[in-house]
C-alpha cells in the first residue's frame, strides 16, 4: 500500500486474458497490468483455467480442533508448554501438531495435518470426522489433562501438491503471469518471504 497498491476485496476473478498487458476481469471492473501474481489458494485451478492451465492440486478440508484443559493453565503458553509436531504415532501415520492454550484461553489446539477432499465452494457440506476420531484417541492416550472431546471445531482448507512442495513459478506459456500455489498447509507461516519472492 505504501507503494501505491490498492486492495480490491471480495471481487471474484471472472476472466484473465494473457498478453503483453494481462487483463483481469471481475464483476466490479477490468484491470490491466504488465504482470500478474496468482495466489488463489483452493481456487487456484478455477482461476488458472481461464489461462488454459491446470495444476495437480487437491483441496482438502481440515477440522481445526481445540481441547479443553481439565485444570485451567495446565498447558498454557505462559507456562511454556511447547508447540509440537508428531510425524507418526500409533493412531496414524499422518502428522499431528499442537499449540499451547493461547488463542482461546483454556483450550489447546491439537490438529490432524490432513483432511478429506472438498470443493472449496461447498466445504461446509463435507462432514467427514474420521480425523477427529483419531485425535480423540490420541488426546485420551497422551494428554490426561485434556477432556478428550473437542470443545471447539473450526475448519480451514489446504491445497495439496502431490509431493507437498510449493508451486512458485511462471506460467509455462506466459512469463508475465506468476503462480504461488499448493502450500499444503504451510503457506501462512511462509507468507512474508513468499510474497517477496513472488513480487521479485
């Protein structure tokens, strides 16, 4: 914004026309630029389809679970309870990760780092809870200070690549269109450096 950028929020991209100037069309107007960066998360392939490209991406819905402490403060960030990630345990071969009670007081975030395929426009219709069943068994076994039923369940989406590595590249047919996609559940924490790389 300091350099003159403008945020155009809640404008669905309805068209992208490649060329020396890339034309981006939304219901609110038409925009033209010498180059465009596409970072559309789970809607990446819907946007890229307008440029004749599809990537091997899979969108999954993640159940984000928070577990209540039996004794408030037991697993609190102020008591230096650590963040953790398990790469394998007896309940699953997928990753399980956790963060201390902080975001919601008295609730520890413990999540399964995988989900079930979903349509990003219909994610609330996807009701698979098999990951929550796995987490309940894990929490009951490893966290005696937590109630082994999630107190809060939210959701988010991951956009996965086949190898879970990021896609940071030029469009194969249009070198003034840059793509950032397939962050496989790790994009947010890398946001600042990825933004710099894509803008350069």
